[in-house]
């Protein structure tokens, strides 16, 4: 956790559990999670600073070909390349 610049002992037990829950998609296979929070709460910070196996989309549109497989080029999509896809919705 210190690698992510998070000092767990400065949080309450409930806050510590919430931070750890955010990391589950990196260790659990086929886990889908949606995280809803206001701006500035660290949604993208954790994933971008944690692992090179995370891909972050900041509100751009994604097609099925980009996500799964492009049948024209036979290129594997983002789901096949990365362990975690974080898609940030623009409001």
C-alpha cells in the first residue's frame, strides 16, 4: 500500500476495508465492479499508480471491437490485454 502512497494506518478500519475492496479486481478473476463517486475521490489514482496491467479510459467512447476483438485486424481487444479496465464516465 505504501507503493501507492496510501498509509493505511491513518484511516479508520472501515476506510481501510474500502481501500482494500477497490483492489479486488486485480487479484480476483472475472470480477466486475462499478465504483461511483464524485470527482476528486481517487477513483483513477489508485488504478493508474498501482499496476501496468490496468488500462484507464477517461470518458472516451469504446466500441465492441476495442473491448473484445477487432475481426478485421484480428487484434485482441482491451479485455484480453489488461487485467483491469477502468472507464471514467464524463458527466
